[in-house]
C-alpha cells in the first residue's frame, strides 16, 4: 500500500471520528496521525435520553477478548499510577463521576455522567460553587451503594499531605482549581497559615451530594472534565484504611487484585505479574448494559513479534502492528487505522554534567536540524513532525477543527520539516568551539522492543555522523526494554547523569491542548524531559485558570506560544507522528463503524461471534 493511500485511509476515518487515547479511555487521564486537513467529530456534553438506552445484554456478559501490552503493571491504585497500562486497568475497573462515552449514533464522543446523577449544579452566580449528585444506582462491585462519603474519603486521601500521592497535585489544580487543595497537599501557607482538610473546597452536602468550591470561576464542562480523570475513581475506605501503615504515610491499596474494590465495567479476575491480568464483567456497574464481553484477558508480551505470532495462532483478538510488520498486511482488510495521539520526540538531558555540551542550545538546535524527518516518516509509514502538538489535538471541540489546522497551529514553518544539514553543521561547529572540544559522543537510550524506535535510532546513528563528520561525532545506542528505558530517562530528576538523549511521547488531553500541555511544564511529576520555563508555566496558568481562557483565540495564542517556547528551547527534538495500525480478528464485532475520540475502537463494548 502506498503512503498516499495509507494517508487517504486515515483521513477517511478521521473525517468520521475524533480521537482515542491509548486504551478505551472513559476517564481521560494522561499517561505516554492523520494529515492536518482532517476535521474530527465535535464533542458533545449531554445526558442520554430514553431513546439512547442500550439494548439489554447479559449481566455477566458472553465471550472473552484477549489482547496484549508490552509494559508491566506496578500498581492498581488510582492515586498513584504512572503508566498507560496502569491507567487502562483503572479505567476498566473504576467508575468516575463523569466519563467519555459514545454519542447517540456512535460517530463521536460525549462527555456525560457516569456515576454522577446528572451534570454539576451551579450554586452561585460567579461559578465557584458546584454541587454534584451521585446516582442512587451507583454500586461497588460488592453491591454496596456508592455515596458521598466514598468520594469525600477518596478525595481526602488523594490530597493527603502525608501520603503525598502522585496524582494529588493534578487533582488539586487541572481543569478546575479546588479552593486551598494545592496548599493543603503541599502544606503551603495561605494568608499566614497552612490549610487543614476542613479548609479545602470539598464538602459533603448530604449522603448523595458533594459540593466543590473553586478559587476561580469555572463552567460545568470544566468541572465534568476534571471529575472524569482516572485518579478521581473512588477508593474503598475500609480496605484503604486496613492497608495503611502505622504512621499513615503509605498504603498497599492496589498492590494486588485482592487489595482493591472495583466500581467500573469490570472487576479484577486474576493477576500473574509480568505475564497476564484478566478482568470479569461487573454486573453492578451502573452502565453494565453497554458491556457485552464477559472477560478481558491482557497478556504482558514485551516482544511485538511474539504478539503477532500469537494473533496469527488465534491467541490474541487484536494486535498493534509496527511499521515493519505492517508491510505484510498492507492490503489486509482486517487492519484498522487511527492517528496516534503523540509526537515521538527525543528528550535531551540538558543538565547532564558528564556531557555538558548538551546544555548548549546551539548544539541541541544542530541535532534538531540534522533530523531528516521526511525520510524517517517514509520509512515508517508515518508523518514528519517538526512540532510538539500532534494533528490529533483539537482547537475547537464544538467544530472538530484540528489545532494544527488552526491559524495558530499552522504558523510553524514546514519547509523541509525542520531539516537543514548545512545550518546544523554551522551550529554544531559553534557548539564544539564554545566547549573547546574536537569531538562529541552522545548516547541515545531507546526502546529495543519497539521496532519503530529502533529504526529511528539506527537511522540517526548512521545519518548524524555523515552530516557532522564521523571523526567529530559519535552516537552510541543504548537499547533497553520499554519499562527500563522509561525509568532511565525519568531518573534524571534525581540522577542527572542517567541519560543523554531518549525517546518519549505523551498520551494527554487532545480535546484541550491548552490543558494537555501540562505534561511538559515544571509541575508535572512524571515528565520525561528536563525542560523548565517560567514563561511556559505562566502561559499554562493563563490558558487554564485566567478569565482570558474564555477568549478562545487568545487561549489558542497561549498554546502557540507554549509550543514555540518548548521548540526554541530544544530540550526535546520532535521527529514523527506515527499512524497506528491494528490487526483485528474477524470474530470480534465492534459496536461502531469507526474509531472515536476517547472511546477508540470501543474494545470493551465489542462482542465476539463465537461466544457461548
């Protein structure tokens, strides 16, 4: 299949649908590409009418859907997870107050109540007080009612300053800014005193209602979006407490499947660490009529080649294809196409004392300009990217306009996609002279279980010395399994010598790029790169918290400036947008004809034809 035909297929899909974030993502948490001409389906925020009620299905479901992931799972605690696979597990088994579901005709996504009873209720004129009612039908998997007390406890623990849960900071301030939440979480003084829990803007109104007070004006969509994140899934108080240590600085909640209580579409069935985790349909789930599958089986298979062999042997129901594998399936009608959420980029460790030339922006710009993105994209059936925000991000959810297609997003020059070897050499020579070096050696840490990343790494190992001179430049490759590669790059926060260059890509909030860009800011705990900028952080706050965010064009201007600051700093080098290719078994019947924003291909809503 030609690249042109491939892009045409992607465009056809994108014209019908919007975006998926990794796994089926009802809760919208960030974890780790069509042509820019696409227009995605607009996002709706509404409650289902009687006509939208799904057809009744078995409370226990029928059949098994089996698939594979490459990463290992460390925790199932929604307050502490860090990886995409952990987010998926929490989304399968946990229900937040709000979530992202198919719209009426399954052509797009709808942000609507999950275990909340309707949309948030605005309680004052300036939009700082909101009440959320909990549905009387909301149940834990053990049959007990989910009440306001469950959310009060869960949110208190999420923000607990002794536990210091990793997701607490984002819960305090993201789509909304909860009054005194961040100061309580960080134990920072406000007007001369450190807030107590009683000072935080989260209150119980009655057994089925909570009230949230924010420090700035918010609207209902912002409140719903904030309470759709996976980290807002409730935890079960009795178990959480029973697993707390004596000084209340840690809990083992979520360290095994018998140490967590579920509230979502599935419950945990079995977990063999680093091998397989399985899930069973939860008949107590408030939207259980949407779930037709009885069981999900997620196998942990680090090697993509092994995954494909298992698919062909009938052991997996769908499998993602890397670019080399796709060559054998170009004409296969079972292949599903979707744009990737992220731009693959190379974080640069600008603080590495063992390789100080990395701190020279001229050297980093030389590397940026020496990346032949068009050749790499052609090799991998991908799209060259000399920018940070992928084509999948929307400028306007009401129209489905891609950010890259907006006035602000299209302002980045695309001549040669940032490839200028002559200018690269000039900057390289300036950097060498400034450092007093005759030669530089840098190490690229990459995922050797990812064929696409391996191909990029090997291409650069050949092309960069050809541009800069093999006697003056050497690229050493450090191939590691995905989890080890990620850990080594993130270790730079405490060990500045942990890496030189790496690979990264974020699955973040593509419905709102102004929000999704938080993963590159200095406050984001799990970020890969060493980029810091006070102006970037200030712009993120303006785009997400100031009154100016209600001026859409001004907000997009802030997004453009944030992207420009990140690119000018060159603490990361963007390379490509991948196009995701998924091979689906014929036995799997999807409920929608196309891929959809935040719902994806709707795997958890699928059925299997041979189910008994």
